[in-house]
């Protein structure tokens, strides 16, 4: 074997294994209840699974068109029209992706160049910053107040420079479960007026919002829609994260640049699944009933731990709930999460990994996209801590 001298410089020298992989692996090793990584432990609708099987048996097993099959793009366009009364052209403004993370990666890759600045809000989903760095951009992080996770738009305004190329927002917000309001979106719209700043709006949990609140998609605001990549996930919506199918909605000019990268990144996405989803979306109740479905699980989870020593504010969206453990221990959140997994057999995610400078606010994230039985077992454990 030749003696290869590994002398190249890492493009992501500070990136280590994702906390999701770390905690899920630990949960598996310790045979713990896994409320860490964000995936359901119940199956998708059998009707949807049958539709995928039928598509396979009917020969939809070769490459799909690069932007996705037209029937699925049309179904997404119809959904946007029905829910928000906004129109996106399925031919030129909607692209099917291999999950929302690939859509986010591609939008950043198509937009960000060396020394461009991108404003993000922390705690933030952990794919944003490495992708920005990979393409030579600079992350400008805004640490949100851990008490309410509200965005100070005047602070954001002060951070905008001639180098600002993109702002990334996420609503409903992972990991906090907070949602952006109409006031947030109008302030953002005003802030970006007369600029060339692109918006990336991560809306993967759009159908999981509670207490009668409405999803404030960027598509509702003309001054935002004209400059926005909206990314979404069928995996999050229909309980099948392993299928890795999502989409990106953007104006024609942005989609044109998006597809330039997409075609050389994944080219096309799982064909039979696209066929199935196109049919499944024809029944709006398949996604409109999710709010009530997950609110039941949130309410069950919180009702069963109301006498515990954890403090919480009910999640407003997503299928995550933050629990503050400041009344239990002074340990940092990572060590406490490991201890809970090893000693008490329940896994969670420490929030510090999403914060600026790994700020430790004594908070863990728990996923309640689980069967009621699992949630009852989990809360029995949490009540003993």
C-alpha cells in the first residue's frame, strides 16, 4: 500500500458528530427510551405505505424528473393555494428534494459565496452553520433569550451590513417549539425592503402548530415571498423521516439557481414515494388533522409531568418540548442528558449544542412524537428525577 500523507486541511475543522447521532447511539447502547432524535416511533398511515408499494409494482422505479414529478409539484402548489391563497408555478417554482436538510443545503450552496454574511438565530438547527462555512460564508449568530425565544428585530437591523446575503428563520422553531407571529413577519418584511438579502424560511413543522395558532409562512408576505426559499418536509409531516422526501418553494429566479445545484447534488428523488405523496395530498385531512393529533400528545406528556421538578412552557409547535432542570441539578445540560440516558434510561437532547458559545441554560429537548404508551413510560421516569 502506498504511504498516503493526509496533509489536506479540513473544510469543517470544528464539526464533530451530530448530537442526534450521539444521543441516539447512547440510547441504543443503554436500552433507554429515545426521546432525543426527532422521529416518531409509530408507523405512517397504511394507506400511504400501500400507495408507495403500488407505485413500485406499477414500475415507478427509475429516475424521476430532476425537479420532481409534476403531479407532486402540482399537489404542493394546490396545497399552498388552498391553505394560504398564494400561487406558485409547479413548473418553475417548486422542487422536490431528498428531505428538508438537502433543500436547506442546496439553497445555501446556490446563494452563499466567500465572505457573504448569513444571520441565524440560536438555538438553531445544526445544519445551518456548517453549510454556510462550507461555502465560505460567515455566520452572524443572534442568541435568543432562553426565557421566551423572541427575536429582537432592532438588534437584527443593527447586524445587517453590505455583506449580509441571507437571513435564516425557522417557524415553528426547533428546538424551542416557538412560532413566529404575524408581527414578527411584518417586521422582517419591513427590514428586508429595498435590500438584496435572501430569506431562507425553514418551515418543516408547518402542520404541527397548537392552541389554534396559524402558521405564518413567508409565502403570505409579498415582500418576503419574492426573496424566499421555503423548505418543507414530508418526513416530518407524515411520520416517515426515513423516506427523506421534502421540497423547496421559491420564485422562478431563485428556483433556477437552486436547481443548478440540485441537479448535481442528488439529481432526483425517490420516484415511487413521490407518486404516493402526490395521491396522498389529494386528501387535505391527511395533513390538516396533524395539529390536533400532536397537541393530544403534547398535552398528555405535560399533564403527566406537571408534578415533576422540571419547569416548562408548553410548546407552541413542532413535536418537541423543552424542560428546564435548574431545580434538579447544577450539572451542565450535556452531562445531565448523558446521566439521564445511562442511569434513568431516557434520552434527550441538551440545548447548549444549538446555542452560541454552547450557552448552558439548564434545558433539555424531548420529542413527544411517540406512542401514548411510550410517553407514559417516559413521564413515569421523569417524575422520579
